C-alpha cells in the first residue's frame, strides 16, 4: 500500500496558493491564527483536508491550527493517521502529533505559540464540539473567537486550474459509470444488480465516498437508493452516481434513459429541459447572485406548468458544497465567482409531485469569459436505450 495513493495529485505550488490565500485573509481580518477540523461525519473532513492534502480515515478526527506566520500544527486522534500524515501531508512531519484529547492539546499548542490572548478564527464554529470549545475558553479566557466558515467556504469554492484538472479525472470515471449503467440496463434485472455493475467499475478506479440514486418506477416521482425493483419496459430509468475519489474531488451527473420516445406531458418536460440546458451557461456568470439566478429558473419551470425539487449545488472535494442553487440558499447574498463548479440537477415533475420524473444533472465550470458544460457525454433529453 503506497501512502501516495491517498492524496490528490496536487503540487506544492497549490499548497502555497491555498496557504497564502488563507493568510492574506487572516491579515485582513486581524486574525493571529485559524482552526479547522475534520472528521468522517458527512463532509466535515473537507476543510482540514483542503489545507493538509490528507484523507481522514474513520473514525479519526483531525484538528489543524494554522498561525498567521508559522507552520501549521496538525493533531490527529489515531496513530495510523499520524503515520500516514507524516508521509503525505503538506504539514511538516515535526508539526504532526497524536492526540487523545483534541481540546486539551489544542490549548497546549496555543499557549506554546503565545496565541492564548489573540483573535482566532474557527471554521464551522456552530458545529464545534462543546467539550473542545469549553476547554479553549476555560484555559484561554482572553482568546477572541471568530467564525470564519463563510470565507473559508468561498475560498474552497474558487478552484485552481490544478483542481479543475483533478475534477476532470473524476468526470472521466463518472462517464464510465453512466456508460456501464446503460450497457447493463436490461429488462428483468433489479436496480441493485445493474448498479452493482457500476459499483465494481467505480471501486476499481479509486472511488471513496459514493451515493447511488435511481428511479425506475414512473408513478413515483422521487429517486431513492437501488433496491430489488426489477427494470421493466417501457418505464424510464433515472440514475444519479455521485462520488468523491480517494485521491480527491467529486463528480455528479444524472441521466434518464428511455426505451421509447416520450409523449404528451412527459415530452413537454423534456422540451423544458432543453430550455434549461440552454439557460445555465448564460445565467451562471460571475457577479450574479445565486438566489436571483435560481429564482429566474424556478419561474421558467412554473411558467411551463411543472414543479421541481433540489436545483443543484456546488462541487469540490465533496459531492455537496456551498452554495446550493436555490432561491433561498444558506447564504442569501452568495455571488457567483470565477472558477466555481456546480452541478445543476432539478428533478422536474408534474404538479402535485406526480410522475414520471424528468431528471438530468450536469456539471458546469463558471469561467471568467464563459461557463463551460463539463459533462457533455450521453447528452440526450432523454437518452434513448439502444435496441
């Protein structure tokens, strides 16, 4: 087992870019240090991984203390992770420590670095464990704590060309996933069986976290986990593979496959999808508020007489990152920035949540001069099943 298999293929120049951006912002905000932490629960490992280049194995937890002017300190709750971190992390090996109590050990390093009475930024402050926060405030009562979640999130959202290149490798694997699904889509097989073929291929290409969603029952206009339902003609089949590679960065692109040409209301849903696909590169431009863009798209869907669920979201190290594409996102003032990557995937259905489901999803790179469709493979609306 080579430890290098567990880190993204990113250069020391990329490390320098990230650390410099963080320290520039720290200087602007008057911060002496920032604290980011990571664990395997959902997506919270990404903030720490972004600065360390280090995958976190469950059930380990990491905490990174990044001073404004010195090398960061990385604390890890498992000896195995300490071993691998010293092999592959961007953090100098002599600054990586095992910890049986993250809160207490964080305090020791704050005091050693003379930061116990400084202004400190903490990522995801509202999600920080109570015991660790109390240990900090009891031992360092004069420290000023500031939530820096928003600007760290925006920093990760704007991808470098190196990051885009790694994401394009995830897209190559994702295309293979969809083509494998289509090749094994036969009447009579179960959803589990056809997705199992995809699983075999994906695992052979170094995929880490993954989520499969499928819909093969037209009267139910919601996707769900693959089950024992058998694929039947003429039912359309929607498939959403979303995953993050072990080496880093995520993919999601959704396709709906049909045995016969859509008719009636279902046909109109796909005509709407044609308009939506034309809109996205025009509307997803730097400087636009994501809430305004989403509200405009929502209005078009309603004008056509349909409804939708879950318009999409950002992508990065994980397969859900801010901002959500929504008229009511977590950050209402979130403005589209150059070099963000989004997946646009509204689930179009008839009013009253009636099926069938018209569901497609694609990744888009918001560039300085234009927005690029990153996943143009199998582009049918819908994609017709051969034979």
